[in-house]
C-alpha cells in the first residue's frame, strides 16, 4: 500500500489546489505579537513557513511574579471571557465559600 500524505498549508500558495493561504501569515505574526503584550513574554524571533512556524521566546518570570491577582485575571480576560468565578470576582460580586477559599 502506498503512503497517504496529508498536506495542510498554514500560509503560502498551495499549487495543488491553486489556493492562497498567504493571508494567514500576517494573522499569525499579529497573534504572536499580541500574546507577547498580554503575557510576560519577549518575542525574540519567529519564522512562519508554509506548514509550520518556529518561535523563540523569553518568559519574563520576574515581571509575571510582580503581577497582582487582579492583573493576572485582567490579562487572561483580554484573551478569554473567563469562567463564572472570574467574572463574578471582576464584577465585585459576593463569592461563595468554595470560591473565596482560593
């Protein structure tokens, strides 16, 4: 039996289908830069190829350890809606016994 290879283009031109996925390159670059601003990450370098990418980062642990509990939640909410607990906490609502034990 012959091998079946799956080609998935992240970005670039797919010559087999004549489809261009080049628009994804800018989205990936923007996303990497956006994540670096939200988290304590220095984006040192990256390379976006047609089917994968490489990222070199530095995690700034000292900066992250300096964040308050509220700042960590705020940064998380910049990317995700959070959960019921984090939403209640940010609205200043009264927390239940299990939630306030944290």
